[in-house]
């Protein structure tokens, strides 16, 4: 970019001074230069406007996105044309780049992005915004694997491109298109819908692999086997596009556990997972939560099996008493499939979210049998040794380890989490899945929210601007420079005089961010939106009102900061079912901005910064 700017300046200087072969009148050259600047500034303003919508302070629909992309495309083309007019078409190559970008944006807007990309992707090569081709579960697992403090089994994803190629290769596209039309019609005959559903499920179960798939599976399995210390067995699990995002789709799709790591067995398991997209229960659920919408695609996550000694589920908030500020952990001996289906007795533990946490309740039951890996594949039921049946499946140390990891995930995703976990024979904790935990709004406290909040001192009200909507609470950590970030505590509220993209180091651990100076279109604000960190900027003199360690609650929806931990507001936030940052429109806009607004950040707080 620097070389292009230098070249542009050289061309302009030659033209103005009349030293080049295409010298023009200074007034004309200046007018053309002004056209370049004006069209470029218009494009930047459109990008800034689109980016600000991701803060959560606005509601927008698909039409807004389509209009914004159309306007942006026009202004960028005008900028390129003006630049080439100024410089005798020396930058014609920008048109090729422009055409490639507009083609990518068109695929995003038409919903065909899930047909591009690799057939198979390693989990460690996936970005969260790849969710359209790896599914919600695959994207979340990949995101968690990027955090070295979380132990998530390695593996790969058979993408939605493979699903579409499977459909086309086996002549199922016409049937799928017909089913799509039927699902969009509320008056469609249920028997006809069911008939097409069954035909598609049967067709997939008998499907032949599309070209190159078996070769790519073999390469992925070879790589997985190289990283395994013993015979390779995999869990092949569904990862539909929106699964484990705003809607859990819990138990709606098929998962095949302990699959032998051979191409034939993995492909067979994959077909079972793909066919489950068309199960009666899955389609009923989808029509209920996404009425009238295009049926999503499905991918499959293939991960190393954990030789589980005990497994279970953790709810980061007690669904029965969300205002109690506790976490619920349940578990049993062996694998966890029978636990999530409710087919086996489980121990239950209630842990307070105090600092330090306290194990408040233990309900230990008899657990005579458990599910364990079978040698040829699959799972088998085994008797539990008599001296272990009535013992807790977790030690206190393991319980607290699970507590801290689940709390970490709650901070990462900025909402309550439903987490599946396993502890292996060596005592290592593995996170198998994390999805949003939906709480009933009936669990709200009987006292009205305004009445409850009236008892808290308001440190700031209607001050500042929202950079990212949300609600967070925790102890204050005042940050004056990068050195203050070194020991930033989990769950703290970052308070600073200025905003800085350098805060990205701790954003995943921060409950919220408040700055005295800043703008919703800054680089830091963009990162807060990307990482879902509640953020208020331009809240003047807030540092003089707080001190390190004291609890505050940041309401980056109504622009209020409370002294203390406003539990009622946190409960309200936890039980709110409207999560705009997981809506299809929000995710689409994020993906579009990822394509058109690539940031290379330079931070003036860094010691290496120089002018």
C-alpha cells in the first residue's frame, strides 16, 4: 500500500509540474484527485456505519445489509475509476480485485457461501466466522481450541461443501429444492412434507461419496493418527449451520460415538449424521425456531475420543434459581451420552460464584453402571466397581477445575453456557462442547426491574456511547498502559482513560470495558464487537468515581453504570431470549465486514510505537 501511495504521489507531481508524458492542467488534476478522495471517504463512511450496527444498539434487517453492500460496491468502483482516470489506468489490476470481492459478497448475500471452501478442514485451521461451512458446533470448538488453557480434543470437520456435493453427486438436488419450497409454505400438506423428508434421508444413507472426498478423508485421518498415541477412534458429531449458536438443536441430530478411524467407517458415520438433518424431530424443531426460512446445511465434526473416567454437563447458571448466582455440575462414571439423554443416574453439585467459589451442595447417587468405549467401536454398558458406585464421580479439585473452565467460557461468550465435559483416566479435563444456555423468563424475580435497580447507586447515566451492547459486572481494573494488562483478573471490568486495540489481550477475560475517551468506530470498538465485550466509550471522569477492586455493573444497553453487582440486571440479561449477535442478519453483517474492512492495527500504547 505504501508503494502505491508513493507511486500515486509521483504521478500526481509529474502531472502538476508538467514533467511526465501525460501532463495535465493542475486544476483538472486536482479535481480528479478530489474525486478519488471523495469516493474513498464515502466508502469508509459506509463501512463505519455498517460496523456501528454491530454494536447492538440498532436493529437492522437483511434489506439494510443488501442496500449497504450495494452502496459500498458503487462507491468503491467509483473510487477505482477515479484513480485510474487520474493515473492513466495504471491501476487497472484493482478492477480484478474488485470483481473477486463483489463475487464473494454476492455468494454471502445469496446464501451459497456454504458451497465453497475445502471438503475437509482441520479444527485448528478454522475461524469462528467460518461457521457457514463448518457449522455452529465446529466453529465453537475451533474457537475454544485457539485458547491454550482449554483442552479440547483435536480433529477435523467435513464441511457443508461436502454436503452439497453429496446432494448433487447423488441426484438429490431436485428433491431438496422441492422440500425447501414445502417448508416455506405453512399450508403445505404434512404427509407430502414427510414423504420428501424420508426420501432425502434414505437417499443420503445410500449415497456414494463425491469426487476427492475419500482421498481428503484419508489425509485427515492420517494426520489425526499421527497425533494419536494409540489406535484412532473418533466421535463423529453433527454440526449444522446454526447448531449451538442462538438455538441449541440439542439432541435433534445424530452423533456416532467411538468410530474406528478408517475411511470407510468415518464415511458411513458421516452419512448417518447428514441424513439426520431430515429427521422428523429435527425438521419440526427447525420450522418452529426458523419458520419460513431456507433449510440450513449440515457439517460433521470428527474428534479424537476421550477415554472418559467420568463425564457430564455444567450449567454456568442454575436454571431453576438464576438469581442465586451459582453453577450446576452433574456427572456420572464413563461417557456422557446417557447423561445428556437422561438415561442414567447422576451426581449433582451446586457451586457458588463467590471468590473463592464454594461447593454448596452435593447430591451423590448410586451409579451401578456406566457407558464405556467398546473395543471394535461404539459404546457398551459396564458394571461399576462396588466401592465406586456410591462415591462422587468427581473430586473437589476436579469440580473446581470444571467450575473455572466453565466460568472462563461464560466470560468468553458473554452469556450463560451449557458445557459438556469429560475427565480421562489420567485426570485431565476435556471440554467437548459449549452452547448458549437458554433460561426461562419465568425465572425473573417478582420485583420489577426498575424497582430493583433503584437500590443501586448510579455512577453514570446517559453518558458516553455504546461501542458494543451488553451487560457485565465485576471488580474494577484501571488500566493506564500495557503494563497494567499483565495480571488482569478474570471477570474484571477494564476502565481506562483512552481506548486501545491493545486491550484485545484481555478482552476474552473482561466482563466489560469503559473508557473516558473513545468512539464506537475505533479499532478497539471493532474488536469489542468481534469478541462480544460490553463496552461504553466517552464516559467522562469515570476513573475519578471508581477504585481498583470495587464491584461495578456496566449496562451498555441503557448507558448506565451502577456501583456494586446488580444481580437483578444480570439475571434479566441471562434470561433474555433475544440475542441479536447470534441472529442470521448479525452474523451475515459480521462476515461481510470481515471481507471489506480488514484491519492492520498499530497501537500507540505499545513500547515499539514510533512516529
